[in-house]
């Protein structure tokens, strides 16, 4: 996982070096659009994330085979319908920059491929196959980096997008066939689907709010700035991306594990205490590196990436946000307790605060660094809100 994290981090730097800020901006648009594809899943993947490890912890392997099959088919159908409608809307919109319109189309195509990669990773996590999960993450990062560089040479930023799409599809086909247990794709009960939607929809809505909170700055910038400025800003969020990767690694490892233990009978207090101790440890480690961020960023950019000099002042700001992003993992307690609506309320509150902040920055035409300050403030508030809700649930949900 350490190697996978390193490659994922290096990928953004290398892609930035091989693409101009303008084309990195188009790449950013496609990636941001694709991140909202979770909205099309109606919470099914979020529900499966909670339900699968708990059911496996209860020893219901046969039922889980059918649950995975019916969820996979349902998600793909929903994604297909959603992407078709999305493309019809984009076709009827006028863009001053035709390249931006192409980036929006590519974002939709990338969005359709995303569940293929998600489902195999989710199953490996739920089945506690940590080594296989880590190896897959590493191979995905490695292939996206090297194949992406070759594709960029011939197709520009579009090559990088097509590479990610290809890796998502290959991961699903090969891992499902060779490493995961068989799935019953002919098993289907609407009762299961509605149940997963019921428990997953609030989590999905919360996820959309988190994505909105994390990318709202770029949505404002898409309208008011050039593709080149968007590329500079997207390159600057590399530290925040690093924080998201760290959070993902921690959550992928301890999230399903703690849900599995909850299925075995462990208390919510136990889950909260374990995950909170991990958060404190990660905060301590990342704070130690704060003094090194500015000199390291300045050295690397001035020496190898002079086109991105404007990012030097932004990256240290985003690193502070990365600390709180990396440790915002206590939501597993709320998920275990099936109180997902609380996560939605908390994330909606944070997103509303961020919207007000970005609207003020945009209205007063403030410097681009103020978008970064609002983003970091949102990460801090989100960490405090989610941790506070998790503490409340752990101590009162079962009383």
C-alpha cells in the first residue's frame, strides 16, 4: 500500500510534467465530473460497503454471493441510464471552449467505468483479503502511471483518461475471474436492492456532499478561470490528494475489519476508540513533516516543473488540509450503527459553509489562494463534525 500510495502521488506530478497546465486543466475537469458518478448509484455501493463485511462476519457466504451479483447488475444499469442522459444534456449545451466540452464528455465515459474498479476493491476489502487488495492497488497505480505516460505522448490528456478506463475494466474482469469467489448474477430480489438503497442512500448522499465540499472550489473556477489556471490549481492540490490517499488506505484496512468485528459482536465504543487512536497517530506523524513541505515543494518545482511556479505558495496550504482529510475516518462508527443520515446531515452542513466561503471569494474576485484557504477550513470543520457525531453515536446509540 505504501508503494501504491507513492505511485499514486507520483502519477499526478508526472502527468503534470508531461501535460501543460492547460491540458492538465482539462484532465482535472474530466476527473472532477467523474467523481460525481456516485450519485447515479442510488446508494447501492454504499449499502454494500456496509452490509457485505457484516454479513460475512455472520457467516452468510451464500447470501453474499447473490447480494454482490444483484448489486453489480443494478449499479451498471443505473450508471448506463445516467450517463446516456448526461451526454444528451451536454450535447445541447453551448461551450465557448470546445475542449472543455470534450473534457465533460470524457468525464462521463470515465464515470461509467468507475464502478467496475470499485466493486472488486470493495469485495477484497469485505473478505479481509488485505494482501490481494494491496497488490491490486499497487498494480493499478503502476499501470496507470506507465501506460498513461505512453498514451499521453500520442493522445494528450485524453490518453490518461482512456488509460484509467482501461485499468478499471481489466481489474474487474481479471480479478473477478481469477481471485474472487464466484458470484450469482442471476440472483435478484427487489427486497435486497431496496434495503441496500435504504441504508446506502444517506451514505451516498453524504459521499456526494463530501465530493462537493472537496471539489466545489474547482466548480467555481471552471466558470471563472482559464483551463491553464485550473491546471495550476489542480496541480497544487497534490498534497490534498495525498491526504485522500492516506485516508483511503486507512479506511480500506480498518473500515471493513471493524465492521466485520461489529458483526461478531464488538461494541460501537470499541470501534470508535480504535479508529480515533489511529486518527491521533496519523495527525502526529503528518504534523512532523510540516516544516519540510515548503522547501521540498520549492526545490522540486523550481528544478523540474517551472511551469507550475504559481503552485509553490498553494501547496503548503493544501498540506494542512491534507492532515485533516487523512484522519477523517471515524464515520465507520456511524456506518456500523446504521445511522447514515447523521453523516449526510454533518457533511451537508460543512458543504453549506464551504459554498458560502467560495461564493464570497468569487463575488469579491479574491486571489486564487483564498479558494485554498476555504478548502482547508472545510477539511478541519468536517473532521471535527464527523468525529463529534461518531463519539455521540458510540456513547448513546445503544443506550
